[in-house]
C-alpha cells in the first residue's frame, strides 16, 4: 500500500544550538515519503548557515522576517503539500529512525489523527523523563478539559482537517488548533499509540510565560466548552498544577 506524504514543519529563530539535532532526526527517518519544511524568522546567529549545511535533508527552506511563532507556522501550512502535517520545533527530535514508518504503515492506514507519548529532553538531547500530562487511550474534544493532554509535537494530523493557527493567541494557539482538528475528525479515525512520538525540548514558550498561557487557554476553553464548563475545569487544572508543584513533580 502506498505511503501517504507527511509534511514535517519546523519553525525557528536564532536556534543555532538546537536546529541541527532536529534536522538530523528527520534525516534519519527510514520512512520515504517525507516533505521537510523549515520556516526561519531571518535568524542572525548562524542558524541559516547550519540549515544550508544540512540542506540534503530539507525540501523547502524559507528565511524572512515574520510576526512570530504562529505566523511562521501558518506560512508552513501554506506551502505544505503532504496529506499529513507534523510540527517539530527547533530542538525537538523524532526518537527513532523507524518512528514515522511504524506510525504510517501500521494496520490503521489513513486515519484522521495519529498521536502518542512525549519525553522531555535537554539541549543536548538527553532524556529527562516523561511529559507530566499523559495522552488518553481515547482522545475526544472533552479530553482537553483537563489540559493539553497530547503534546502538539506528538500529533500527526490530516492536512485537510486543519486551518491556520489563530494568531490572536500568542502562546496557546496550538491548544486551539489541535482542539479544532479533533472536532473536525471522525472519532473512529483518531488513533492512539503507546509509542513515543516526540522528544520535546524543555523550556518552551508556554512554560516561560505560564500566566499568559493559562489566560489564553481559559479563553480557548470558553470558546470550545462554554463559560461555565470552562471555568470549572480551568479551576481544577490550576488546582492540579499547584498540587503537582508542591509535590515536586514539576
């Protein structure tokens, strides 16, 4: 059976210390039908030079000023030609050379969404542990009432189901984007795997600006769940986060 094309998109800016690890993890994939797109915000630290040195692994490279993370992601969506889209930020890595092959050539072909687990790594690629939030075996819109249980980089989504990121959100647009993708999917076509899909670089934007991230997530939850349910579950999420913080789990 033919392999569907997967567009892997990396957006970056001044990422000379982390971009090569991401590129190498894509290059090492034995799955053949990959389109690798890098959108750079006109880096000035040598990132562009590193990308050009590794251009054998890149299908399309755009480097120009932009208005931020989600504008760059939308630019990647605009040029993607794959049947599926997978976002990996600079510093994130695909764990094994056969990861994508195992996902896309499983007995469940051409599903709407594939998702799995995430491990946290440092800048040198060393695994520090599992992501605190774990993906559910059955993913529905209601799953995200408890937070973003599926890491954005651990979801591979059918391209026709997704729209642009809403750039009014500066930190949590991926939460809204993935929720919308779930709403647009056939529940029977959302496929869980116990496999680790992504090694996620610690210290992302949402972890550095937690108050703003939570405020945006709350607004997104109101949009998708209504005010009363969003308020109730947002309170529970905050309580659970504080409890984990006190217990030293974060």
